[in-house]
C-alpha cells in the first residue's frame, strides 16, 4: 500500500484514477476546490472513507503559488503524488489567467511544496497532454510518427492568439517547467508525465449538469443532441484513448520503478467526428436530428487514416503494461474503437430524468396491458421484491408478476424521482409513488416502487425492483 496525494479529485481523469487507487488498496488523500465536492466524492466511496483509506484536502485555487503547501503534509506521510489538476476548456476570457497560470503555477507550485514539506515523496506523476507533443503547424503530417521525443514548439506569443493555442501552450509550458525543476532543483522524487490525446469514456464523477461535462466528451454529447445535423465540425486531433487506460497509466507510472523520469504518450487509436455521428445514428436511433451520409464535414482528410500522422505508443505498452497493443498494430481499427467510446459516453451522459420518465410510462402501460411483455425489461441477475417475497431471474420474475392475486389492474403514477444510483456503472435509481385500481375493489391502493436501472447494449434493464403497497389511497 502506498500513501498517495491525488490532486483534482473531482475531475474526469482523476475520478477514474481515484477509483483505481482505492481498489488496489492504496491510501489516498485527494484535493478538491470546495467541501461540497469533497462531500460528493465521500458519498460515492463511503466505505473507503469510513475505514480511513480516503481523505480530502481543500485547495480553492491551484494557481496560488503556495496552494499545496498544507495539502502535501500528511500523517502518515505521502510517498507519491499524482497531479491531475489542470484546466481543459476553451471558455476563457483571459488565456493567461484562465489557462496558463493554473497549469504552470499549479505544476511548479506543487513540486516546490513537495520538496519543501514532503521529503518522503519518492514519485510524482503529472497529467500532461498530446498538446505538449503535437506540432500544430505541420497539420496532419502523414509522414511523421509522433512519440515521446516530440515537443510542441509553440511560443509565448502564439499562446495568447486563441484559447486552443492557450491550452496547448499551458500543457507544454507546464510540463517543460516540471522537467526543468527536476534538473535544476534535484529533488528526492522522480517524475513521470502522462501525455494522452483526446480522452473519452464513462463519466463517474459528479456532474451538476450536462453543460459541465468534460470538454472531450462534449463533442459526443453535441452530436447526440443534434448540433451536428447541418454540418459536422472538424475533428482536429484524430487520436484518442479511453479514460480508464489513462487512469491505469497514472497508477502504473506510480507503481513501476521503470517508469521513473519518463514521458508516456498514451494513445489507443484513430477516430473522426463523422464516425461518431454515424455510430450514434446506427446504435441509438432514439436520438433525432443526426447528420445524414451527405452531411458535410468531420471526416478524415482525403486518403483516410493513412493521411494522418502515425503514433508510437510502445513505451506505454512495454513499460506501463497498458493493454492497447491491438490498437498499435492495427491502425485501421478506427471504426471499432470509435464505436466503443461512443457507447460508453452515450450511456454515461444520458439524461437520467427523461430515461426514468420514459421507463416508468412504458413499464406501467405494459404491466396493465400484458405482463408477460415485461420480460424484456429484466435479466438473469435481476431481482424482484414484492412485499415480503423475493424472486430472481427473468422467468421467475415474470411468473411472479403473472400470478399476482390481482389480475386486472390500472396504475396511476403521482411522482417519479430519479438520480444516478452509482457513479461507477451508469445505473439509475427511480422511485415511483402512485395508486393502483384493482378490479373488484372500489378504493384504489397507494403504492411505492423503486427500480435500479442498469445500462446494457444501448438500453437499460431492471436490476432491482422493490414494490410495496402502502395503504388505501384517497
């Protein structure tokens, strides 16, 4: 077990990294900006918090030079620091204040704090980016193979030209500052940087709204919302990686001695915005206003994937042990890898309130019209609790529903409340209150019913179903 400080614990990559650290038995303190964010993470990992494996430190502003001075002090002391806190968004008014300072000062500040106040830290892992590797002036550069040897040549003057230039500069300057600190300050710790391109995958951290989704996943959300209907925007960087592989890379870089003082270009494969839109159209027909085959934009350059730069991710595979070998050897698997990322994000970003309402309407209409058809909503691991009786599996549940003491029934739903059931699997908790009119009885009976819905193959099934009759309704 390693005592770890993880910065930015409420972020997209950090949330997966936190879960992986806890599952592997490490003791973690994670930094967040507010107590409210800490409380939400604690609620998601209550059992780890209760046994002292998870703690929190509040760091309101990582751009403050001394932001981490207190956070790095711990009893027992930290042995490793994973620094993921850094902005990735383009909604900025001041590139220096909103992007450059938080990234650069946040990175150098935590390194200074570690050297000054946490001498027991032996390994530091920093979330950098392909933005610190890519040379945007070269365009698609099909004759080039990007690797950890490449550096973005962006200048300070170019950094302020636009938010995207500012973001790329922030990652480049911050990572260079970290390596310069290692060379000039000679601290007790080693350094590793993780340099992913576009990062997609399931969202397991708390979202206040879909608008607060991480920037990379937003393009899948926008496609599903119909914002690509008339024209698909340019893809930009055509390479991606799953967020779970990025989390694995951070933890492996901390755990493996061979990762010390190395950069890791973590990349899985190729994608295009056009492929994203096509997959949503094929796999999620409930989404409307999607692009057609003739909708312009969003594709690979002329020549397809072969007209895009190549990549070398051997170091991530061989040193960190990332299981992305298939993507390295088969460059033409772009469509398959894109399909996987779209599925994971759509399921994770779905509007759970609308899903719950649609499910409830379908469930009770089906129940009242023909209970045998409810079989489609259950799976073999499903469980039904009806009053004091429990039954599991599709056949058992359907048999129970068909043999209830009342045969003719009509449901009335009064309230439908819903919320994410668990941050790690995309499941939804639905609570229904209402009344049912049973044939032959004058007065309806009030009931409560709760469902836990789990995602599967583009839809949801009932994992847990609890029904209670409360009292005669008014």
